[in-house]
């Protein structure tokens, strides 16, 4: 195997994105550039300079259609999520390039997957703000428990913090590996059969919801020299994520939030 740097990682991610987009267009599946990738397209016409991943979004019906046939369409790129892989660690989907290996955050106790792009699924969100808040609270509790159950890095901090993390890991050890991931997805689908006015991201990390009118139509935005889909209401959408999204963060926050070690299989 040959270790790759961030520039080569991005080239592989873009190739994955193009393959997914071609598949979606062929099968009439709606997608859009999502979260930091959409922000990068609108503000920088490419990656946010300190970012190193690609996100796309789909509404639940489109994602279900995508998942039902994507993996049968090719041998190299695989969509993996808890719905089709029993012990998948993430609550959202990743499309992997199986000719690569990626450790996140590293090879010492990290998760072994492949270079990938993220696919976030957007579900019906309740119109009642209190019910919406409870969905985010549940997601965050399940996600934190999943981190404690799955990751095995030595905890840092003072003695009491290390003690309680160690204790909680012992308590959580009997739970199946994917237990809390499944709980996150179940929570996300709570209003699947309810006609609501907004959607939300309940499998990711940010507290985000917006009106369904954002997705009445789609436009094209430029990202790394090519054009990809974005919601017609991307201004409202990005404000739901980042408020004043065109303003750059302070210099000390202009750093990648990801740590990885990646290889290409020669």
C-alpha cells in the first residue's frame, strides 16, 4: 500500500462524487451538495481551504432508492450504512472507494474504512419546536454513548474524568456494537409517515432543520471546476446551518476537524 496526502485524498473523493452523481442522474435520484461542501461551493467554488471531505444530502425516499441498487451497479464503490451493514459504526451513509484504506483518526484504535464521501439523509422533522428539540437531544445522547462504546483511545483529563469514562465503557460493553447507531436512525425516522412542513438532519452532527420549500427545485453550483446540484433555497439552507455563512471564521478555527491516515492499494 502507498500512503497518500490530502491533495490525493481530495482527488479520490471527487472521483467518488462524480460516480455517485452519474448514477443518481441515470436513475432519477435527487441529491445535493451538503453542509460544508455546499458552503465551499457557494463561498469558495470548491473545498473550504481548511476542509478535506465531501458531503452530499438526500431526502429519505431518494436515499432508499439509491441504497437499493447502487452497490449492484459497480464493484469498486460501495455505499455502506447501518441499513445494509450490520455493525457499521456511523449513523449516516458513506460511499467508499474499496481500492483505498483509511484509518480515522489513526491506525492505533481508530476505525478502519476507505476513502469516502458522506451521504446525509434528511427526514421529516416535527412542526412542534419542543418535539424537534427532543429529537436532537436523543440523537446527541445516542451518539455520545456510541462513541464511548466504540472508540478505545485512552481518555484524557483528570482522574475523575478518566474514571467515569472507563466506568461507562464497562457498563456499555455488553451492548451490541451497532445498538446506538440503530437508535439514532430509528429516532431520525420517527416522523417518516407524518406529513410535516420541514426536514431535519438527525443522523449527523449539527442541529439543523429547515422548510421543505427549500427543495422545491434545484440549481447548479460550481465546485472544483465542475457543476453540481444545490437546493434552490440554498441561502435559507446554509443560514440554517451556519447563520452568517459568508463570513469567514476566526483564524484559529480555520483548521480541519478530521484526522486520518489513508492509503491506496497498489
